[in-house]
């Protein structure tokens, strides 16, 4: 089974990566240092279903989508910008991607459907450009040779994913000890460069059964009319070419059980570095690995709020104050009752009569 997963991963990604970063000239990037994505603290807000209703009051960051290999404004994605939103509840991170686009979907054809990817820096030396930037080739990249160049990747291709249904980590694939998803292709990967990408738990030095897919996600399109839920037989779910907006929603624990340096570890109050990629079948033509758009030509800071303890502190103080007040009232009432009883006994009229002792002798 592991061999099949490796082959599938190579078929989907490997043939694309050979041509995915063949740049026409010297790489240059003019990144705006002010841009960022904010992840505020908000418990009990998000339902992971692909819908954006529970995200409407959450502020997002808007980015133009430009070709990854040629980030020229003249070649921007014409249908609109991508809005990236993030949130955490103290346990999990949540992401919402909103992208305008005419509906395009062909069941079982991933490259004829939109696709998205999130990428995060793991190693301190990992660059956005060249997906980590390790100089080793496919025959020499190893966890030792590329130490410090690791990036974490979540990739979601929706060709076999039903709208509104959850995909990603599942008991069957996690039991195999890797980051695959045989049901909806929402996979958990890592990379050192474009030519050295693997599902979590798989790699050139062998497989490690301790890995798993920690991501979950769903997708939706604003043109859908059914809210109660779709099944596979409903495909393609809405007519092709309908105007609207795609929604991609994801979650993952802040910290994972990773011990292989294949997952980014989020920390409250500490920024992470991220990027987002988007593939779309322009003019109904299948997309290829190098044909993706990105939100920036360099890492974007992901600021993870530590939240506010003021509400908890206030609640605790008020709760303690209320408890003390109630206790004081109860003690006062008990003292009053006892005092009354003592007073009653002290001032109770005595009616004791003298009874002489009779000597019966």
C-alpha cells in the first residue's frame, strides 16, 4: 500500500515538479513588508464545512494572485483577488480562502478543477523561493543533507471531493503512517525543494509509520443552491461556468505529534511564515504544476494572537467575589440565629417554685 501511495504522489506531483520551477531568468521579488495575515483568538466560532457564513465578521487580508514563476502584475489572475482569513481557538488553527471564479468542475479530473495549497516555513533556512531552497538534487536530498530547509505543505485537489464534506486526515490513511488522503486528496506533505517533495512519513531514506495527516478541510462555491448536503451522485453540483466565489476552509492543531521535522508548529504569540497557491483551469484547459498563482513572491507573516486573559481574569475575580459575598451572608444568618437562641435562653422567665423536702422518718 505504501508503494502505491508513493507512486500516486509521484504521478500527481512528481512529473509536475520537473517543469514546475523552470524560470525564464534571474529570480527577483519586490515584496511589501507591510502585508500580513492575522490569526486572532476566537473560540466556538468556526464550523468546518466550507461555508463562509461564520467568517463574515472576521477580518481578512486581500492579495492579488500572480504567477508563481513570473510575479508580474500584468499577468494577474483576472477574476479577482484572494482573501485569506485565519483564526485560532487555542487548540486548532483555521484558514478560509475566498477566490472569485466561474465554476469549473470535472469529477475525477483534479487538473480540470481549482486547487489550493498552503505552505509554511519549518526550517530556519527554508525560503519561499524554490520551496525550501535546499541545493541538493533528487538523488542526494535527505533529511540530513537538507536539514534546516524544510517546508510544510497542505495541498487540496477537489476532483474527487464532494462540496461541504470533510477530507484530509482519516483513520485508514493515518493507520498507514503517512500524510495521504485516498478519498479527497487533501494531503499533508513536506519538501526541501521542488524536486524533493513527499507525503509526511515517506521519504528517500525510507518510511516512518509515526506520521499522519493532521489537516482537515472542505470546499464550496457560492452558486450552489443545496444547503442540506451533496452526495457523489449530485456531481457536478451546479452548471459549469456559473459566476461565483470559491471557498476553501481548513483546520489543523496548533501543535502536532510530528517528530520528523515535517510539520510546522504554531505557537501563540509567535509569528509563522506562510504562502498560498491557487491553480485554475483557465479557458477550460487543464492546469499544470508550474501554472499556479501565489499571493506573494516571498513569505507572508502569519501573526498568531495569544488572545486576552482579561475576560477569564474578570470572570474569575467576579466569581470569587460572588462566592465570598454569599458565604458572608450565610455566616451572618447563622450568627444571627445562634445569637437569638442564646438571648432567648438568657432572658427566659423562670417559674421555679420551692418544694420543701419532706422527712418521712
